[in-house]
C-alpha cells in the first residue's frame, strides 16, 4: 500500500468566534476534507489569551497555550492560522511564521490593509504563501474568485456591500423606521455589532476589505490614505425616507473602479442606489459584491459576510489550498501577485457621480434662487427637487438631486451653500451611484 501523505499540522492562534468555528468544523468534516485534499488535517496547538476560559468547543488541555511563540517554535507545525485579530501581535506572529517558512492563513483584514505590502513581500522572499479568503466578506469566496476564476479579466469595477453590521442597521432603519441609535442598539443586542462598533459603522472595516480587493485587482498595494472613507453614523431616517420617495435605497457601498484614464477610484460611502438594482435588495447582515470584468461582464457574489460558520468555511478552504500546495510553492503564487498595470489611485476630489443634497432652509422667497446660483456657478445641474409641504414653522426642507459633478466641485458648493444665511442646518450630501 502506498504511503499516506503526512497530515497537515496546524497551529491555531485564536479560539474566539472564528477560531472555535474552524476547530469545530475541521472535526465535523474531517473525513470529507481528507478525501478531497488527500491529507488529514491535524491541529497540534491552539493559542489563546486565557487557557482557562470556558469554551464552546472541547479542546484537550494539552493543546492549549497562552504563548503564541509555542506555535512558531514547534518545528512540526506547517501552518499558522492567525485568528487573534488586532494588528501588532498578529503582525509579529505572521512575520515570525513566514520567517520560519510556515504557511499563513489569516482572516485579519485590518492587518493586511495596514501591513499587506510588507507581509506579501516577505511571503514572496520566503516562497511561503499567505492565504486570506476569510479577510473579505466572510463566507463569500471573493478572494479566490478574483485571483483565480477572473484571472483572465481586467477588473473594471467592484461595488460591494461588505459590512454586515452597517447593512443590518440601514436595513432596519428603512424597513422599520428605526432611527440610527435604535437600529445600532438592536444590532448590538443581537450580537451583530461589537460592544465597540466603531470600525463597522465608521466605514473602516469595509475600507480594509476594499483595500485588499483593490490591491488584488490592480496589482499594487494601496495605502489607507489613498482612499476616502465615510461611515453610516450620520445617515438619518429622514434621508432614508426621502431617498425612498425618490426611488432609491441608501447602502454603505465600497466602490472600486478603474477610470478611463487608468486611475483607480477607491472609496467607502453611504450612497443612494436605485430601488430596482439588485444590490438594493441585499438586506440585513448579508454582503454582496458586484464584479465587472472586461471579459466576463457583470457577476454578483452574495452570502454571509461574517459569522462563525461562514467565516470558518473560508479559512478551511485556505487550509485545503495549503494542503495541496505544501512543499510545492516554489515559483507559485504566494498570496499577492504585483503587476501594477493599471495606474494610480484617483484623488477623491476628481471622482464623479450624481448627488443627493438635503437642506434645511429659511422658508422665504428667493432661497432656492440663492442655492441654484451657487450650484450654477460651479456648473452643477439640478435634475429634480422635492419640497414637502409639511414642515416646521419658518424652516423648510429641500431635497435636490444633482447631475454628475466632481466631488471636489460638490464639496466647494456645499461649503458655499452652508455659508448662506438662509441655510439653517448642516447640509446632508450623499452620492447617487449609477450601477
Ligand atoms: N467574527 C467574524 O465574523 C469575522 C469574519 C471575518 C473575519 N474575521 C476576523 O477574524 C479574526 C478573529 O475574529 P473573532 O471574531 O474570532 O475574534 P474573537 O472572537 O475576539 O477571538 C479572538 C481570539 O484570539 C485570542 N487571542 C487574542 N489575542 C491573543 C494573544 N495575544 N495570544 C493568544 N491568543 C489571543 C483570544 O483568546 P481568548 O479567547 O482567551 O480571549 C480569542 O480566542 C479577526 O481578525 C477578525 O477581523 C472575523
């Protein structure tokens, strides 16, 4: 009988939400995985912060350690699965693993967004791959899709709803008429938002994922300062209702787009999309990414963007890749292939879209003319306007839908409009994304 291939020996760092899912599901589908990959998968050590904490999975005591170095120092371990989160300790762990030529699997988008360039250069030097399917959109296999299935395409755009917590909050505001604090509280009570939900609602969780997707698509590592990020904290129920009456839904969109001159636009913003577009019906904690390739055309990927089982499905798929390539990664992809064929990031002020503008103005004659003058002087056209009849004494809301203009010109218009005496509250501006 032929020798059985050696099992894949795993050092698991982190046994939290995702780590426990990986442990549980590796056991659950153990024989299926062995059949499919040709190798057994064996967890040799599990690092946690507190080994005596009660767990949802029964891990033998002798596997547990509180010392991440134990995973690195164990010469039998082939693969480090980094699921501790955070940046500094995760960076040290991943770097040490690559230095010892241990393959890395990680779900840590913040780590890759911040240190991807350096880590992938090290992976290349060490001929040791980093796999990171779980870092973007949880259970949706978008990383392998871009790297493998769409390898023959120039990526023209990716438009994603890639933060489940924000999407849940916006969905509940739209469906139930909750205001932002109520919807956030509900998301926290249901465990969708962290006790500190900052990165989810301020747009940066989606931005970290957008940096990874844009970097993969365009072959050079983008820096956080190259992209523009706004969260959903200032989206109010009144804007959701106005948008709906105009036929739009507000979503937190990550937009990655190649422009005609070869520049790359990357931004995360609450944006209006037509109610008829398929992304408008991506609700609750679900994620979706619309990818346009020059050969394939439009494709849509939809699924659970987070959670224990969906995310561990992605981690396990990376382990299966690692099992197939172990010992044979010389000359093969080590996680990121630089090519840089498609230009430079586009400055946010040069990006172009239509806009939604809501103002609170003095209920006097001539007000609209003053606003139209500011817009006209900056060559920004008005495509439609609504002014509800019911409003507070002396103050009238106006909603303007504006034609295509650069964000730079729009910001200047906003500055001038906010300075008008007749404008009584901070204007609300959102992009209208034509998809
Ligand atoms: N949650 C999701 O749905 C999801 C989806 C996609 C990607 N991710 C990413 O996956 C990673 C893990 O997320 P999570 O939700 O599973 O986090 P989590 O529930 O907070 O778990 C973190 C785990 O890491 C351990 N840990 C933290 N620092 C450590 C250290 N210095 N040494 C040893 N162990 C340490 C903790 O130990 P104790 O248990 O002892 O405290 C805990 O088991 C993050 O990068 C996250 O962005 C998560």
